C-alpha cells in the first residue's frame, strides 16, 4: 500500500491560499493551480519510483515454541530487499493479542548486505494461547513524500505455560549450591525418625542414638540409624478466584503461586513424596490424583497450566470441605490464597481450622507491597496521610488474620514474590526434618 506522507499533504495545502486567490481574482490563471498540483504529484510519483520496492520485500520471523509467564523470549525478524533501493529507515510493528504485552513500534536503520535482523521481545501477561497476528512494516521514499506499507499476516499461535524454565533453573541452583559444599539437600540416612539399621557407634555420632539394650546384648556400643520418611501426601491447593487473579508486579498472583508450587513439587517428588494439584474458586475445580516419581513432574506442569483465571470470590467452605472428604490419610496441605480484611477472611479461618484437626496446613500468601508503599510514602499532602492511615489499618487487620492462623497451628508463609519459592522449600524441609507429618 502506498500513501502520501504528512510532508506531501503539507506541501499540497501550502499552495491552497494561492489557489483560492487565483480562483476568486484571476480565474484565467487556472494553469498555475494545475501546475502546482501536477508538480507535487510528479514529485510524489518520482519518490515512489525511487523508493524501495514492495514486491522485493521479504519477511521471515522465528518465534519460540513456548512462552513462560513471568519471562520474556525474543521473536527474531529478518527483513530482506531482494533487489532495488534500500530504505534509510524502516519501521516495524508486531501486532499481538491480549495475552502478550503490547510491543511498541521500532525504527530500524543500517543493513548487512540487503538484510536487517532484529529481535522483538514477547512478554506474556497471563497463561493461555498467545497469537502473533500481523507484522506491519513501513518506510518512506528518498524525498519523504510517500510511504509504503507492507502487512505480513502471521496468525501464529504460541502456548503460554507456567514458568518451568525458572523452576528448573531455581532447582539446579539450589541443588548445585548445596552440592558444592558437600551438603545434601534431602535428608536420607542419619536423619529423620524412621528406623533404618543398627551400626557400631563411632566418634562424632549422636550419643542419643545409642541403643543400650542391643549394646548390652552384643557387649559393644551400637547406635540406631534413621532415614527420612517417604510417601507423604502433599496437596497444592490453588485459589484461582478474583484476588489471586490480580497482577502483582505485572504477573498474576496465581501464576507466581503456580511457579513456586511447581518448584516445591519438583523437590518433593524427588524426595519420594506424593503430590496432588487442586484448584478452586466459587466451586471446586481441577483435582488430580496423587502423583509419585520424578516423571510425574511433567504431568504436574500440564495440570497447573489448566488452572484458569476467575473473577468470582473463592468459596472456602465448599472447596476445603470437598478437599477434606477426598483425603484418606494425614497430608500436608499448602493453600495458596489471599484476603483483604478480617471480615472476608472469617469463612476461610473457620474452614482451615477444621482441616488442622487432621492435617498439617501451610497458608502461603504474598506481601501486599502496595499497602507497604502507601504506609512508607512521605506525607506531603492530606491525601497521602489519608491513604497511609487506611493502608496501615488494612495491614493491621492482615496481621491479625495471620496471627489467628498461627494460633490454630497453621504454618504461615508471607513473602515477596522473588523469595516465595525458596521460602516454601525451606518450610517444607523444616517440616520433614522435624517429622511434623
């Protein structure tokens, strides 16, 4: 498509007063009007002929097969003019759907041969199916009087999944960090409470592990060896309601919770435990069976990708009672959720209390950074003071709810997004080491 530029329109309008004056005062000079219009049109025609050809323009784009929530991956462009002139500057715009952040147009200069390479960042806003719709390209002629526009249809779909790349990188970092210093991240022999074997007592062993009866029978000191218990049930209960679907640092809270949950799922499956994925909002949603073995991590990834966003409030009474009816043995239940004030948290507290009668419950939530910023903001105006007072009241109510959870025996994790995953793993290992299950 070829169209005039603002410069060509300005030049055409520049002669409008003169043309009107001739038409009113000296109509016989109409040839001047025609000459002005013809001159501008001729320059535009020359500019179109001298500019880079649309027919010689070729576009190639390579996109990643998957995108991860909370990450960013490049789409590599290759713009080529097979023949003719090269534009001094070409402007490109990648049109995407609502699952990706809007990409601003980029003006490109410089060519390597007859090709210009460029990478456009693809940043997901939520899970789903991203789509690259069209690539718009535009350049002007040497005189700047016309612009040529090229539209390259793509209609390319890219699945957006939980950030497994971050999970794997974080897991490798945790295990390699401990391995570097010779420390096991999972406690096997010598720790835990499940009896494994008797061995001869040696210097450095815990004296409390000595079995005095067997030592007296065999007439030398013997100590008990223990190992970490396995096959514990771990339930990841994700609240997919309105509060958890809100963004936190540009990424929905539920996606940050899923990333942390998958990280712990990787560690727990490696430790021999059994995991379950459960999602709920106004009614119970996805509920998987218990998965075992490291090969089940891929299945856990697929299941968490099916947890959809919701605009409804979470119904804790229905969701937690339904979950409790499905569990046949004591389990570690990790609830990823959020609340606003004490009133909205009452039903949540009541139903979590019922779970604690039989199960060990961990309540995992994110720090409300927006409220903290309002409280810490300088009180320059009356509005700042008002916001700070209201935010401080809400934070006090939040602390009250978390304190009530702790008094019920619930393990509470409230952390910033970047420390959420490691804090969750630390609490899990602590629970295993203390044999709280």
